[in-house]
C-alpha cells in the first residue's frame, strides 16, 4: 500500500467520521505539492455543500465534511473530477512572497555558527540562503508558521543543544535541512540567522498570513536601516 | 458588557472557551474550544445562553471567583464541590447570584473539567470569530493565556430579561473506566500486526495529558516492519490516535493542525468529551466501529444536542436550594 505510485492515487484514508485524507504520495516533491494546491483550490472555489474546510500539507489533502450532507463516495468522485479538470482548467499560479531579512548581528545571533559549521563565511551563508526560491509545503505547528522546502545543502546545521526560552517573532532559522520563520514569539531551538520586520500572522487582518501553502518565498537581504524603515512604515 | 467576575484564585488551568474557531487550520490556527463540549453546552443551556457563548473551562482544580454584578450562573462537568457564599451547592443547575457573592470550587472528585457559564456569556474580544483561548498560539480568550488572580471578566447581555431556573434532569457519569469508539485509520495499514492489540488493550491515562492531547500508557503498538520510516506531516483531525516511536498512543484534541506521527485510529468526535473528563490514572479502552456506524452515532449525537438546546425544561424555585 505504501509503495503505491500507481495510477490509483490518491490513496483515500479515513481520519474519523468527519474527515477524509487524500494522499498523493509520500515524497517532498514540488510537483506533487503543486497538484495538491491546485485540487484544493478547485475544490474550495466550487463551494460544495457539506465540505467545511480543506487543508493541505506536503502531499495530502484533508476534507472536513458533514456526513449528514455528503458521502465519502461523492467526495472521492469530486476529487477525481478535479484531477481531470486540472489539464483543462488553468489555476492561478503560486505567488512569490518576498521576505526582507536583516541577517546577522543582534537579529541573527547564530549566523557565525552556521557559517563555521559549514566552513563558509557569513556573507556566503546570506547569499546562499537568499538565492533560493523556497516552496511553502505546509503551514502549521504555530499560527502562520510555514514549512519551507529547498534549503541549500551547504547550509544544513543541527539545532541548538539547549533551546532558547524566547525567540522573537520574525526570526529566520535553520534546523537540520529545514529553514523557516518564527511567526510569533516562542521558545525555540533553531539556529537564528536573521530577522524579518514583516508580520507573518495577524489575527485582526482579513488575511492573517501573507502567504498560503503552495506559495513560494524568497528572502531578500536588507540592512538594519531598511529593516527599521520597513518596521516604522508598518507601524505608521 | 460589564465587569461581571473577578478571579480570586484561578485554580490549576482556567481558560475562556467556546465552540472553537474551525476553518482556520490552513493558517496553522487550531480549532481549540471547550474540550468537553457536552458540559459546555449544558452549562450554557442552564443559564439560557446559546451554545456559542463562552464559558470558563477549569481543569482538575477549580477557581474561586467574586461576582461583581447580579447574574445567573451554572456549573457543569466534573464535580468540584461547588460552594456559593460558604454553602455547598449542586452543579448542573442554575443560580441567580448577586454583587459580592463568592463562588468557590475545589479539586475534581470525578471527571477532570468543569465549565462555568454566566448569563450573556463571558465576553472578551473575538479573535478569528471565536473567544476560545489557544494556549500554544497565545491567542483568543483572555490575552491568550490562562486566567490569573485579579483578572476581571466581562459578560455579554443575557438573551432573556428574566432568569429561568433550570436543572438538567440527569448528569453524565464520569467513570474510572472509559470506553471510546474509534474508526481505524488514517494510517491503520502501518500497524496491521498490532491493530488487534490496540483495540484489545486497556490503557492508563498519563498525568502528562493536557489540552493538546491524552497521553496513554499500556502495551506498545509497534508499526509493521515494512511500514515507512517517516510520515510527511499530514493535516490532523481531533480524535486522531498518534503512535510515536515508543508505541504509547496519544489522542489529540483540537490544539494541533498538522502532525508527523502515524495515526492508527480516530476517536469519534462525539466521544472526545469522555477523554476530556478522564482523570490521570483512568483506564481507556477503544472499541472499533465502521465508518457507517460511526457516522450514524455521531449524527444521532448532534440531534440529541439540538433536542436539549431546544427544550425548555426547568424546575420550580422550591426544588432549588
């Protein structure tokens, strides 16, 4: 069942009496994630009665539904119809969100460690980290926290041995092969290399996050002056 | 919107909760909400509130509270030895209280969580259309945190102009042995060797359980030797029974949106309140139901609630203390 890469995808899995999972593979794969994003988009645009919520992760789509209004047979049919439509219906391209980051200094206390660990200088770490177009494979763990794929192998660094009690919101970090941004103040063990002045989660906004799963992110190195200017503009 | 309650002693973990904020998982925001929605809904019904009103959820040790304005209150859930102005009182019924009255709750005798409803509902700013506290995300409720001594809570305007004293003619039993119904999956095919063991075993609730989930101790459930090594994080549904590497199951509540452990089974949403009321040391047993069977049980449960909420059962003043 696990080795299923045959045309019988998606693999449907029951997650209780009100949630159906559609699994399109078990790989971190941009093409699979793109397919998941497109199907989620088509399904949510159609606003089918009985489907409450659609949540996507790496290669899996969750449909939260009301069994009083819709059966899983019908859900399966809708998933297959969406898949067929993908060829004909263009879905909007994934957005690319630019995230300004002030690397190093007080904002990135672990930048030098990441450089030493990978036998690079700090400048090279910044260049490599901001050169990649990262894909948001999932949002979770904390409100607005995104799981990014695509970190340059030469930047992989283990987590801190002792996590910090407080990592400021906006901190950009590396943990093993992952990179990500702390969306809110929290304890954390990632190696912090910089900070963005952008707000990544604001419950008071109609769109609380500037991105969604399936979008792309690019980091843009800015100096401290620009960091403060953006921050000032945001709070103005 | 007037100041209604002042917290004198918050108890062990007291938070503002309502029916939660569904529909935000794509933002990484969990549903949260009252873990025992049965007791939460009944507490609201007792004071004439719709189920969407916010209540105070108290865990294991209840709060001591000063009343600041005349209002109607009710407590439903675990028996925490309710005392009003020094007099022992019954839970599962409503009382009119006045300025300077004191409500005091103690240690949970059976069950784990008690809900305090006040006429008009606890009022605090809505965050993403809910007043629920999400402790991990530090949002909603009262400043996104557990209540502390000195906190002052407002209440909304009551739906009715006159108070009707209500009592639930029964109360749910919170037993030391808890049986919950569950549907196999989503990753039951990772555990084909141990599915039977899981449904046949008796587990004990670990004291490490919290609003995130129920940690269980018992026979280890080990994945099949040919099962994948890792699971790419998947969207979580409340009731998912995660099996981490040590084989000790964790039943998730509504505080997590995605997770990376395979889930052998999922508890029916209508049985989660039983786990929310389980004290540390309680025994938990899972019974397997089919999808069709589980959907029928779940739909019946929703109809049962609608019936309670539409009923107007109340008792005369002489029957109340």
